[in-house]
């Protein structure tokens, strides 16, 4: 699931680059930034994702439903729009960090541990 390959997406006529990186057990981080300059601060969104193979044979108390939905361009497009609506500007000096809930529907501020 998690990879370091930069991908390109166009949202409302603006090109962005995005990458998915591991963020510990049960999560990945999607980083999105402006393709025009390649600089500025990224939008960083913590997304629930569990590798089902890692759970195989586990007896620990775990959620009944693992978060197995991969990060796809449609989700990245939603993240860009949500980040812009929350004040992220790709050319600004401060990054915006958000978290996505397990349903992949609601963006929330990250918990202090994130």
C-alpha cells in the first residue's frame, strides 16, 4: 500500500503531487504539495489503513473491521479540496495536518499523538 512514488493529480485546474508513506501500524500519511513549484509546505493527512496480511493469525484485541481501503486519486482530490477549505495554501510556509476517520468521510484535526 504505502509507497514513495510521486503521483500527479489535477484538481480544479491546478496540478499537485502526492505520495503515500507509512505512518506506523494502522495508518499511512498522504502528503500533497503544489506541482508548480515543488516547494512550499505539504498538506499531510493521516489515513487509517491496515495491512490485512499483518493481522493474519493475530489473537490480540483488534477492531473487528480493519481499514483496508487504499488511497486512490478520488480520495486525494477530496483531501486537496478539504485542505484548501481549512486554510492550507500550497505556497505557504506552514503545513496543514489533518486526520481522516476510519470511514474515510470526515477530516479532523490530528490527535496530539499524531
